[in-house]
C-alpha cells in the first residue's frame, strides 16, 4: 500500500510549483509535464493539424471508409469504440469537479489542452495503424502501444520489457476503472430511483456478461449505444442552452475573464484555474495514454493517417462537445442552488434546476449509458494487450473478461480507495510507457501524414 501511494504521488502529485501573481503557485505533476509539452510539439510538427485538417476529419468520418467484405472494424467503428471510453464519467462528474475547484476559467484551459491533445491522438493512432497485425481470434486487426513498443525495442526477442509493462499497466488500469464504473452506476440509481445497489449491480453485471462473453457483440452494441447516448445528451443540453441563451454572453465572459483574470491572480486562485482545466482536458480525452490506439489499430482504412485523423476528431467530440455541454449546464445554474454540493449531487441539482425531476432521472440514465459503454470499450482495448502477454488464447481472453466482471460487481457494492488508486497508477504508467515510443516513432506518423496530404487528399 505504501508503494502504491508513493507511485501515485510521483505520477499525480506536484513535482514542483511555479510562483504566480497574487501569492498563488502553479503545481506541475509529472504527467502534465509530459503530456502538455508533447501536445505542443506534435501540434507544431503536424503544422497545426487540429485547425488545418478539421474539415478533413469530419469528411472522412462521414464517408463510407470500409470496403465490402473487408476484415476488421471500419474507421468510424474504431472511433465509436474509443469515444465510448473517452465519453465517460469524467465528462460529467470530472467537469463538475474542475469547475468547482477552478471556476469557470477552467473550461478555457480544458479547451486549449484538447486542441493540443488532438495532435497527440493523431500520432499515436497512426502509429497503431502502421504497426498493427492480424488478429486470428476475433478476426480483422489488432495493435496499440504494446505492438509499436515491441517493434521499437524487442530487437528480435519474443517480448519487449516496455511493451509488457504497458500491457500489464493497461490491464490493471481497466480493472480499476471497472470497479469505479460499478460504484458510480449503483450510487446514481440509488439516488435517482431508490434501487438498492445489489439489485442494480446484479442487473448491470448480467447484461454486461451477455455482451462481453460473446465473440464480437461488443462493437455491435457500441455502434448503437454511443451515437444514441451522445446525441441525447447533446440535444438535452442544447435545449437548456437555448432556453438560457440570453445568459450565454455573460457565461463566455466569465470563462475568458477567469481564465486570465486579475481577480483570480490577486486572490491566489489562478494556479487552481489553470491546472484544474488542464488536468480535466488531459485525462478526459485520453490523448497520449495509449488507450485509443488499441481501437485505432483494429480499423480497416485505406490509409493509416485516416485512422489518426478520426481519433483526433474523437478528442474534439469528447472535450469540445460533451465536456462543454456539462460545463454550460453548470455555469447556467445559479451558484446559490449548488453551494455546498459536489460531484454527482451537484450535477443532479443543476439538471433539476433546468428540467425539474426529469433532469435528475435523465442524468442517472446518462451516467449509466456513459459508464456502461466505457466498460464495454475498455474490454475491447484489453483484447490486444491480453493477446500480447498470453498469446492467441481464448482461455486468457475469457479469464480477463471474468475478472473485469468481478471488479464491476465488487464496485457496485462498495468503493475501495485502493482499487481507485490502482486504476490511476495504471493509466499514469501507460502514459509514460506510451510516450517513450511516441517521440522516436513520431517521424513515421508525420511521414504518413505528408503522404496522405500529397497523394490521398489531392484525389478528392
């Protein structure tokens, strides 16, 4: 336990603090120190890809990008799987926490970090395509950081130490997330419908088991659930925004003034504004953590850069769309109604203000959909990592799924801080191992981008 705490503090605690005006300071953690400069670097190397190629991202996502009879997922299906994992509890409770701690200004820094993170997402997803391999178990393709780490460091050996460490970290992280998902769903249903945690947890695990223990049911379910839940959440929050449209100028004024505001600097709160927004942006969109490439590798696309561009768009969907929806709901709610509340209680109070009793129920259902789709998505991610560690074995694939289902059940009945911390440590270690490969292999992804722009885009 002491070792886990030490690793957690090393990854997520402040390595150093930067003095700011007004007596405040900006604490910088190791992961922020790695991911933010990497995002800036990749944005410059891709010649501001998020701005330049955004129309192209949308275009290729809308087109039919899988040939009839082709094996594997389409590029859009891979985007749906990664979106299922990105669009989770962090888009609801995480955004609420960021605004509660950092104020409206945190939203600006969340947006800025998402723009930088989309370039990182492009690099890692394109590399996943370049180093993917055939999947004899599920059909189609598989890959991800473990596979491009292997290509970089194995040098003829059967396994690469760093690739193994990434795969193990991922499996540990996703087990931890499974427990968090179970706890969040049972808690929200108890609050909204007075359903005992045992009942909701048994139902959740039963439905999940029917889906994940079948060979390729996960992607089919996500194809329906993810677009539906995202569209419903966006539509309802858009209605709330339109009903309060007269307040929008004041809300955006708060966001930008508090992001750089003199009041925050003088009061010593500017550091909290910046870091809460930056961390929410980094950890919600997952860019750089190495998770989304596990889905990107499975895509059957005509050019590796296409998968990269679609995953870059996924960062926009997560942060600039879904997270922003939650932020607007919060900022359009009078502060007096949410004072003293936090987390899910705060968000349910905000929705209750705008939509009455329906709002409370709606948030509980949305959290269920967001969390359940995340569980399905992370088990898809786990496939390639289990295969890298244990080979092409249905036994090992099924064993990990059963372990995740057990963690889902345990989390529904009780929250264990040790497991939560284990998940955070897992994703932190994944990020470090992934970034070790991204920097030396980035020229290959950049070469793929140049080839795509010079040859593929000119055909259109």
